[in-house]
């Protein structure tokens, strides 16, 4: 009987922790909705707004990583504006 009670309480704790983990939004989004003018917002699972396309960011840093930052900040850190398009990535300087 003690074994069943112990297993039940452990299972309840595990399930409660798992439900909290799923409910939390990631603090560092992995995808963004990006417009042709380099505006962006974090992707939340729904389709992007009209004029926006899904991408990993809008700025390619010198080390090759893609990040989402305002256009001015991208240029200031020596990055290249890269916008997602259905036919591939279009580069802008």
C-alpha cells in the first residue's frame, strides 16, 4: 500500500512539473516573423501576419549567426540585413 501511495505522489509531482514546463513560453524565441522592411516579432505558433514571413531573424552577424534586431543595430554591429522570402534569402546592405 505504501508503495502505491509513494508512486502516486511521485507521478503527480512529475506531471505537475511537466504541465508547468509546457505552459512557459521560451525566453529566447527560435523563430521570428519578419517583414520586407526588416521589422520582426517573435513567432508564437500561429501563422505570421500579412506581409511577414517566418525566419530565424533579420540580421546575419559577422560570425555567421542570424539574430533578430532593429535594422540600425544590425548595421551598427557590422551585420548584413537578410530577409526571408519564399524563393530564398534576399540580402540587403
